[in-house]
């Protein structure tokens, strides 16, 4: 890891920079695959499944028999854990339901909003080196609570043409029935354009690698909405002399094992803590099954020593991390100053893994500094707010002249006339 001591504020811009990838060739490849799927549907999806996932598929849809088979394979302990997580995620997202109030903004002018679920949504679930069955729960649970009519789930199969059993069980627990064997760019294209087997959706959710993210961004330009722009996973931990170096190191490594393009940051006010964490990372790293991936991630990661907690939180807000862990004794005071972060974990016991799996909060979050402007997935992500208004005759009297005056000021005579004829009708 890169050690930085007492950086000047003018150096922060460079410190918070994420690893840069040249996406020129990647975007060209993604565009080619998307066009193929758009023009050739299932045939193209199957072709790319064979090419990229080494799976020969006769059918893209998952059958009921495959779901039953998965339920036999998944252990009772894992099934119980999935059900517990689903329960907590449902509780948290149920609490986010919107209740619109009718407001009289002026005499006779009543305005309100209604929350309407997006009718067709697509959920993308990565299934490569780490099949993210937890993401099924994070995306499907609020979709069901919101009342989305059609929920389509796509995930890449293994070389035997099967989806990870835990992904299928999580989908069953969450109440998802339409599941398809499609991964990567071809899955995003299928949900964006529709194929003979996979329905077109109105909005696509879910994380993925650089190809998936590029595909989501490309289809969002013309064809379908997406949850958010995103990139590789990241975590920032703020620690002080009271922090537990074993916990802090474990938190940094838990994110580092995601992928070689991930990034982890430690910001601390204690040089002793920084050194202890560094040593502890080296000790824990060698014990990890995914140590090669984590080690590569650590090359892009930083241990930063700052003068005080105010500087620490200011640097974190500049970084705008996907995950922020406040492992300090004054975490409550620092929490009040958090402005830019996807999800925040307070105190020594709130590890990021809790939010990733079972605390109830959503783990689909903005990365790559997008937390400056975006929030993570929540119940609102699956809804649209439709605005209503009703005017009585008194409403015309209240705002009619102002509307005419403003429309005339903008030289939009037809706008002015639409209100003017109503005003005149009240004079008869």
C-alpha cells in the first residue's frame, strides 16, 4: 500500500483519484456486442455465452426443475441466512414507502404526488469469481415491495450451463420467477432491447465489471434507464488511536478481495495505528483464498496520515467513497459531518460486511466518486413520482393573472391564452 503522511490540501485531488483505465477499446467491444444482440436476439446472446462463459445453451430461461435442484444443493444454514437477510432488507425498505399529501398552494390550487412503480425492471447479478446471491436480495426485495409488475433477472451460467444454486434460492426467497442465463454485455443488451426469450425492461439495476458498467451506460443513452453510473468497489476507513487494528485491516481486505480494480483507503490521525494496520494487513492477507486479487488491489490503495479528525472527514468527503467506516471514538460527531458517501458504518462493530449481507441496508451503491451526486438503490429507485394538480374557479382567480403575465414575459402567447380564456369565462 502507498503511505502518505500529512498531505497538503492541494494534493487531495491526486489522492482521491481512482485507478484509471483506458476504456476506448472496451467501449468499442461493448458497442459491437450490444448491436449484435439488438439485431439477432437470442442467437447472439447464446453465441456470446459460449464465447465468454463457455456455456452451450439450448434455453436461456431457468426451469422450475433447475430451481428445485438448487434448493436441494444449498445447505439449510445458508438458506436460513438468506431468509434472515431478506427479512431485514424487507423491513428496512418497507419503511421507505412514500405517502403523498395534497397541498393547497394557493386558494383553489391543490397539488400532490403519487408514487407509481416502474412496471418492468431488469436485475443483473454477477456470477463470475464471486456469485453475488446477496445482490439478488438487495435488488429484488425493494422491487417486489415497490410493486414492479415484471421483474427480470439475468446472471451468467457456469460452463455446465447452470446458474449458481444460491442465486436461484435467493431469487426464490425474494419471489422472482423470471430468471435467465445471460451474463456480461449480452445480458444488458437483452434487457435493454428485448429478445425472443428475454423481455425488454424500462430500467436496469445491478453491479458488474467494467464491461457491464460500460454496457449499462451505453444503453442508457437511448434505450433504457439505469440505477446509477458505477465503477469498481471501494471503501474508506477513518481510524484513530483507539481503533482496533485487526478490525480495520479486516475491513480494508474485505473490500480489496472484490477485484483487482477495487480500491481501499485508510485515513488516520495516528501514525502508530497506521503502522499497526499495515502490519495486520500483511498478516491477514496471506491467509485469504483470494489473496492474489487483494494484493493487486492494495497496489492501488493508500494509508494516509492526517493531523486531526476534521481533516480526516474533509478528505473523506472529497473522496466520496462507496463505503465509509468511521472506526473512531468520536464516530457520532464525525457522522454528522458526512456529506458524500454511499453507505456509512459507525463504530468498531459495524463492518461493511454487515451492510453487504444482512443488516437491511442496500449494498448497491455509487462508486468512483459518484456519491457526490448519487445515492444507493432504495425503494424510490423502483418508483416514479407522478404529479397531479387541480384548480377550482377560485384557483384561477388566485394565480391566473400571474400565469398570464409570466407567459407573456416569455413571449409564449399560446400559454398565456390557455389561462386567459379561463379567466374570461369567469367574467360572464
